[in-house]
C-alpha cells in the first residue's frame, strides 16, 4: 500500500473555507436564537456557538502557521 505524499499547498484555502463556513453557522444559529422562544433550543445553540468560537480560534492559529510555512517553502 502506497502512502499519499503530504501535499499542503491548499491547506490555507481549505482552512479559510472552514473558517467561513463556521462563521456562517454561528450567524445562522444566532438568528435562530433570536427568533425562538424555546429555552432548550436557545441553550443548545449557544453551547454549539461557544464550541464553534473555540474552533475558530484554533483554525485561525492553524491558518497563520500554514501561511508562514507556505512562505518558507514547507521545509
């Protein structure tokens, strides 16, 4: 079985796509939170958004590292 070579050329774009998608999900959840009267739904969505915010922080660090590595030629 052959292993695929580590191709990191599109990592920055892939991570940015994930960041954009996560931000969109946060916005959609906030919209639902503002429109619903169900406290369980509000609580669940608020907890999801907290996890999403934490994930965003990690993705932003990762994209920064990948951009630096790209500039340095992935050595």
